[in-house]
C-alpha cells in the first residue's frame, strides 16, 4: 500500500502538470467476464444513474490499486476510489475545474486514455492527465478535471479494452 501511495505522489509531481485534452477515441468492443455495472439513480443525485463501486475483482492483486475497496471494472480494466456511492465531492479550482486523481489497474496491454462527457447539460469535455512511466500493464495513476458539476460519463480505454462509469460531481 505504501508503494502505491508513493507511486501516486511521484506521478502527481512528475507527470500530471502537462495536461492536454485527449481526443475522443473510436468506440472499441469491451471484453468482459463480469456482469454489467450496477447503475441506479440515488435519491438526491439529480437522477444521475451513478455507477456503484464494488471491491476490485480477482484480476487485481491485493494492494495493487489505490481505492481497491470502492472500485469498478471488468476483465480488462479497473478504476479505484470512486468515492462514496460513486459520487465525487470536489472543491472547484477556477483554473482547472474540479479535479481528482484516479488509480487504474490495466489487465489489458497498452496506454490508458481517458475521456468524459457531461450527460445532464452542456459542458466542455473532461480533461485527463495520464503520466508515462507505468509500463504496459498493471497500476496506472491519472488525474481528471471536470469542468463543472453534474452527471459525468467517464471512459477509460486501453487498446481494445474499454471501461465506462457514471459519476455525479458536486461541490461540498
């Protein structure tokens, strides 16, 4: 666990400051041995069908993913630390929007790309930061900046593998 936290800290210092919007990738088929996400509207969340986090599956070694107990994934890709009930409560930053760090675990081989769009109203696209230096598989740190509050669909892609989750982003 200390190693994972150290990796996140190093990534934050080394690679997360060179942000550039990531182009929307072409749709890719999803290979998954796991059931579709558990998504349901939660009272008070503006009808946003938030993806409910679950503990990471057997594809993810114990301690290999920050936020492993509140994760979401499939046979190829997992994301951790989705927040309580899949909701991010974030302080806004006038320069960068509402940002958070996400840890990913890649079973599929390749470079992680992250895109996102707001589902419940107009907003610029999510801006993602995926630093180099994590190899082709295993743990990958990232940063995401949501330009506004709202219901957001976030998709991580590694090669032909794809993972999509829905989260509500709100202020404290």
